[in-house]
């Protein structure tokens, strides 16, 4: 019987929809399990990265259903944002129509791939039935003091007349119009995420099933520093400049101070002086640089003298005050005590500006010459040039000087965070309107809950520059809800990260229309048991979602601390070694693969091609290989009579089947999908060589079901069953049948299966390594390479990770 996926797959899609096979039950005696992939931005057709992401989640969802769990597995669309607004301008259409058309296109492809979502829970963030709850939550945050407005420096594109996120600034240019970006102070709305800095940091310890890399990225983004805030008096003035430092052991080595060019004192100091021109030129230049550029350690440190001096209370000396691009206003106090002998940035700036270098810490038994030094010494050592503390160990001095600083009133112990409040405002149309109005008499007035949602006006015109909402008069003009006088509406819209910071909560009760969610259902389903998405979201979406959950908890709306229990960050899909991209012209349309080979083939290729956390290289040959494997499975299972079991092979086949059940079960549980499929291939090969029986074919089909749902369903019904294979119980293995004195060890090189070998059960790691390295198939991969690490799973595999 020939394998024809187009006929098979379309038939079963209709059957699954008719049966409503994947609908989630809020009331069930089964244990609950919530699986979720990061929902997509609907830019059009799916790309292979999408397919990989969703196939990983769907495989787990199908496995967990068959394993007896009540599964919540929803899908939605992160559908507000600037790309849709740009598309509206470019295609002379409305963002809503463009977006909803793209969603329809994307949804059809997702359905065609057989993803087992409960579509009745779909969430679309551009619909007012969703974003009204963004507004409701904003009002609750505002009441609690977590939403506020202030002036702040932002990346500003004068051509587009809008604020840009750091990620939208490329080499100092606007990513859209390519014109220069400047820093500008604007009144902006913020969420006070810094109120949760310490909890967000300490609760990372709870994220035991998150990748270590993501946890580290969040720790670094929050950036807790324990140090001292020092007070320095400006010469001939009563002014005090505050400086935060984590290196109080170097205070005797201060030779100058650096302020951020945006520091509020700078312009006042230089106004009308000989220094004003140079300072203002420096300030204007810095305004064209992004924070990322200014903190780039490889960039030159540029700055000028302000004409001011400060007094160092430790040495009694006077030192100059400079401004420089390497100091940021939004970290610490916007001022840095400069110790060029012991900080590399300060050292480079000092050398460039011919400022003195004073060594106060020297390595033991070594003398540092401040004149001939070529780089800062940043380590610990022995104190010198530090008065009565000369000869003291620098680490002991650090503790001592902090007490002295506090006792003498020179400063105080403090904790600082790199994390800054979340800038919420965006000057664009296609976002959630901020539910605030401005009244001449009443000032800033939040709307009443009964007046929500504030809907985006349909009669918007996308011409010219600036925020299109500013030009919609009947949207801007409104009545004050307090005094009923004429007022104007806020025209900034919310950052679209707001939409994605709580969508996973909405899935729990998407039809709820009196509250954003039903508390009982949220506490039933959350935290998400398995979340899947790209590592690029580690410090924005994932951090904002954690903040939202904690803030919602503190509003008394639920009793959940963290949104996601277990996190998987999958690798990218590459072609010819680089990421697939429309701009590079190297994308592969999943629709073409489905049309030629079927959805199951696309799924098998995605799952078998590489370990989930590693990048996957596109290969037409590998796709064809996946198709051939499925054809072999189909022919074997639909023509059992042509493959009778050889005499005396029953016990051995039984053993192989039960070993396969155990391996596949274990492999799925740890996301080792590629080795699971490898085990299935081995079992199919064994059946071809030795024959099979219906009872074992049934087990094979059940094991195939999560990976290739269409072909499994077709064969299951061909074998005479009426109920879907996807509601059957996952097969169990008999432990007594899988005990073996000899085990097969899979040998991987950088995650790809390159060979297998049989060794005695319990063989030690060194013996396994030795045997693997001696095999001819492996030796060729180790030529002209460096072994980065070796991953060893006893009795199962050895993975030799190499770098060429």
C-alpha cells in the first residue's frame, strides 16, 4: 500500500475537527498540564522557525495526553505593533485588515501541520475584547503607584516622529527610515518594575527548570550591585555630587570625576562660561548615540572638562569634573568617581586627556608604575598611597573603609540595580490606547472602568509623519470624567510587550467578560508547566511576564508567584550555516514541504535533525530521508502479512519493543526527540529484518503518534480501531523484559548521531570514551578539531562536542 500523505492528512484534519478532539476540559479528574509556545507575531506565512517551535510543543502535548494528563494547549497572536502600521502605509490598507488577514493565513498553516491546539481559547491581542484588559490592568497599576508619567531621555527619530526602542536603533540610525536618531527628553508613561527588582532577582532561584543561560541573562539585566554612595562637595559651592561605587577600596586613587552629559547640573554649571560650547557640542553628539553604543567597551571614551572641581574628603585634594559618553544617567547617580589605575574605562579616558594616574593597590611583591602602565590593575592586593591604611590587604580595607565612610558622613551603604523602569509609551497608532485624559482643571485623569475599552478609531489616516492618533480629532477630543469639561485624550499607545506579559493568563478563561481572567482557573492551570520559545526573549518578554504575575498577585487577583515552571529555548533553523531570512533570500516555505512530502515529513525532519536546544541546518536530503522513513513505516504496518515474524524471534522482538517504549518515553520527557526517533527507526529496521506481529505494530503506531500524528491515525484505523489513536493510553514497558547485559550506546558528535556501539551495561565513562574515540567512524570527525566538552548519559549515549 503506497504512502500518500495529501489524501491521508486532509481526511484526518476534518475528522479531528468534527470530533473536537483537542478541546480542554476545565473539570477533569486527570492531572492538569499546561503547555505553551510563545505566540507569534502574524507577519504572514509561517517560516521553518515557527514550525520547529510549534512541533516541539505539539509533540509533548500529544505525549502528555496519551500519558493521562488533562492538557491545556492554546494558541493566539501577538498582533499589535509597528510592523502592521508600516504595512498599512506600504500597502494602502488598514492595520486591522492587514493583521487579521495575516492571522487567517497563519492559522490555516498551523491547522494543516496538525498542531493539536484548543482553538476555542484563541487570543488575538489586536481585538478590543483583549486589549480592554490591558487598559484595565493599567488602571489597577496606576492606582497602586506602579504606572506613572515622567520626563525621560528616549531614542527619538525626528523623521518618523516616534520613540524607538534600543533594538530599533542600528548604528545610530532608525531601522525604518535610516535617518539619524537622537536622544530627546519627553513626557513618557512607565511601569515601576524596579519596585520588584529584588524579588525578580531572588526568585530566579525558584526557576530550577529554566536554562542556566537565561537565568544568568536575567541576573545580569537586573544587575544588582552592593556598594557605597559617596558624597563629594563641589569646590566654592554648597553642592554635593553623589557617586555610587562598588570599589570603595580605591577612593584614595581618585584623580577626577565623570558625569553623564545629561546630568541635570551640567548645563547650569557651564551656562555663560568658556566651557559651554565644548560641553554642549559633546552633549549633542552623545544624544545621537544609543545606550548600547555608549556602553560598548571597544568604543573611544570621549568627553570634555566642565570647569568645575570637587574635593576628595579622603585625600583633601581637588580634582576636575568631566563629562563623558561612557557614563549613563540612568545607572547609579549618573556620576562616576574616576580611578584610572584600577578601572579600564577610566584609564583609557585619563590617558587620552592626560589626566593623572594614581596607584593605590599593588599586587603582592610587585610595583606598578603609573607612568608606564598600559592597562588598569583591577585585582586585589596591598594598599599603597592610602595614608594610614598602607600595607593593608585591599579586601580587608574595603570592609574597613565602608565603616569609616559611614561614621564620618562621607557616604552610606546602598544597593543599586541596572534595571530601569519599563518605558511604556509609544507614539504610534497600532497599540493599546492608554486610558488617561488630560483636563485643564483636573490634570491627569484615569478613565473609569465602565468607560473601557478605549477603542482605536477606524477613521485613521496614515500620511505624513508622527503619531496618526494625534490627527483623529474625534478621538483626541473628549470629556473629563470628573468635571465633564472639555479635555484631550492621551494619544500614546502601550508598548506591545504589555500584550505578551499576561496572555498566558488569559488563555485560562478567554471567554470571561467581567474580569481579565477567572481566578480559580488561573490558580488551577498556572504556572505554565512547559513554556517554549527563543532565547532572544530572555530579558524582555520573560522578565516582563514575571513582573506582571507578581504585580497581579499583589493586586490580590491571584496567588501565583511565577508564570513559567519549565522553560525550553530551542535553536534556530539555518540554511547554508546562516539564519533563514527574507533579506538573505534563503527562506524555505513550509507550505512547499507540506505539499510535496506532507506535514508528518516536515515534523519528523524538524524533530530528528538536531537536539532541540541546538541550531538545525536545513537539508533537502534529510527531508527526503524523513519521507522515506515514513513510507517504510506505512508499508510495514499496512502489510504485516508480507513481514511474518521469523521462527524463534518472538521473545527478541518483544524485548526490542519494550526497550523502545522505555527509551522513547525517557527521551520525550527530556526533549531528546532526535534520539527518540532514532530508537523508532531501529525498531522499524528490526521488524523489517526479523518480521513482526500486529500486537507489536500497534505499539509502534502508538509510539509514532506524537511525532507523526497523521500517519499514526491512518494506520491505527487501518488496523481496525474506530477511536482516535491520540486518545489511547501511552504504552507501558515491562522492566523484566528490558534488562540486558549488553546495551547500545549512541555516539553523537556535536549532537548528531554518528555511530553506535554495544558495551556491557554499567560501563564506566572512561571506558565508553576510549571505545568511542577508537571507532573509525568517529575518528574522522575529530581531525583538526578541539573537544569542547563530553556529555555522557550512562548506558545510553556519549556526545562529543567539538569546535573546528
